[in-house]
C-alpha cells in the first residue's frame, strides 16, 4: 500500500521503518538505569541499516535524528557498533 507523506508517496512499510528503529534505540536508552545492557538483535541492526543507510548522512545527522557517530573499540559487538553509529556514547551510559 502506498500513502502520501511529506517526502512524497511512500509504501507503508517504509513509513513504519523509522518507528521500528526508534523502539530498539529508545529501549536501550531506557535500560541505562539497569545493571546490565540488552543487546540489540543482529537482525534488528541489519534492518535498521538497510532502512537508514540509503537516507544518507545529511538527512540522518542533526537535531531530532542522530548525533555524530561515536568512536568505540574495533572488537565491539554489532549492537554496540550500531548504538555508537546512532550517536550514543556507551562510555557515558
């Protein structure tokens, strides 16, 4: 199904992609008060990148979206790399 959006006509699945990614990222944010951190499943990381990467850095980086990518060690998990890509500083959490 195609619906009108501010960016033009889009498939419903495209419109639901960003809220789905938000759920994983904000669930992780809320876990900041927990003694252990959840891992974002590899499938969710792959889905998020498949959905977000085509949008480009100019659209993704800035107020209300994602901050600058944060450096993490090369041996970090896929979940940690995705969180750092989204601008979350795991050292501050």
